[in-house]
């Protein structure tokens, strides 16, 4: 029980902190003028609703079926080591996949291979989809760049909050598995209540701190501080997650899908708007992918080393 609770707590902190870049990054960046607690109430209410709804409709399964292919096991102290590694990598701003880090130590080799394959396919689909979408709407982005963030129509505020809420809910349905893999597959009511309180407290810390160091990956991209661009990014990223969520119940790395979404957009804007050189854009994209690949290698290697070494001891 002790290691289960400790592992769960570390997973909560690591997953929420690391994945802020892809879920609420643009939302925080474009709403700096709003009180942090207003943003927290909005995001926290959605998180609570997703958790409670999943628990009710899935008979106590808060992971929305993402753990159906990963058997429940007794939590030992060595299961916690990958979460510590994830925290350390997050602190230096590397976009590590929490899915790989959290689930590798619990998954068999075949399931892990399928998770990695689905995640890499997700990057390609996201890149191609956003490349095509922004090829169609790049003139609108060009208009945003020329006008700056000056008096966008008030309807954009509602649209941004709606798209953020949709994205946040879709991400939670995907990545809650990375947290609740440390919990019983059928979560008791008392555990659900305590976990919601703990997650809300962590979310408050995250929102008040504006996402932390890893937020820099969002801030350097084109027009991400503009509410209109932030709305479009969130909407299309959420739609891609929605597609993969309904494709099958296998977990996947939302980090890779997010990076593919951003990369496809940056590439077409570079080609059509020439706001930065093609070489600089490719360097930026390569840097993000390189960091994510490094995180993937470290995540899987560490998790597998821990799993097989301590399983034999």
C-alpha cells in the first residue's frame, strides 16, 4: 500500500507537470492577464468531471480502458524509479513521454512495441494533418502576424476556452492511465476522492507557475501567445487525440502527437509566410524531435532495466 500511494503521488506530479506543454500550454501563455485561480477553477472542474464520469460509467476504471492490456500487479519500490527519472528530465525541459516512462515498467514487450508504434504513427498523422490544415488557413495566420494580438473579436475568448476544455478532456482520457497504473484497476471510492483532491492541488501549483520550464517549447512557436492561434492549435490537436482515442484502447504518447501537430504547423507557416528560414524551422523541429527521441530512449531503457533487473532479484 505504501509503495502504491508513493508511486501514484509521484506519477501525478510527473505526468501533470510534464504534459502541461501539450494540454494547457497555449491556454496559459495567452491568458497571462487572467487571475491564476480562475484558470485553475476552469481546468480543475473539467478534470474532476472526467475522473468522476469515467469512474461511474466504467465501473471504477478511471483510465477509460487504457489499462485493459496491462495486468494489475503488486507495486514494489522499484516501480517508482522511472517516475523519479521523469521528474528529473522534466526539470531540465526535455519533453519526455510519460506514457513510455510510466507504462514500460508494467507492460510486456509486445504491448510496449504496439504503444511505441501507435505513438510514432500518431506523430506522422498529426504532422500531415496539421500541414494540410494550415496550408488551407495560412492566410488567416498571416493576418494574425500582421495585426498582432490587437483586439481580437470577443467570440475568440469563448472559442479558446471551449477548445481548451475539449483538449484537456481528451488528453485526460488518454493519459490518466499513466497515473492510475499505480492504483487498483477498480478504484475504491475513498481512493478516487483523495486522488482528485491531490490532482487539484498539483494543478493549482502548475497553473500558478505558468507551466514551468518545459513551457518554453510552446512559447517560441509562431503566434502561440495570440488567442486565435492558440484556439486553432488546441482544437485540431484535440480532434487528433479524439480520433486515436476512439481508434482502439491501446495507450499512446500524446507528447509525440503534440510535437507532430506543432511541427506540421510550423513547417507550412515557414514555407508560405517565410516568417523564419526553412533551415531554422527544420532545426527547431529537429531539436524537438531529438529531445523527444532522447526521452523515448531513456524512458524505455530505464523502465526495462528496472523491470528486468529487479524482477530477477
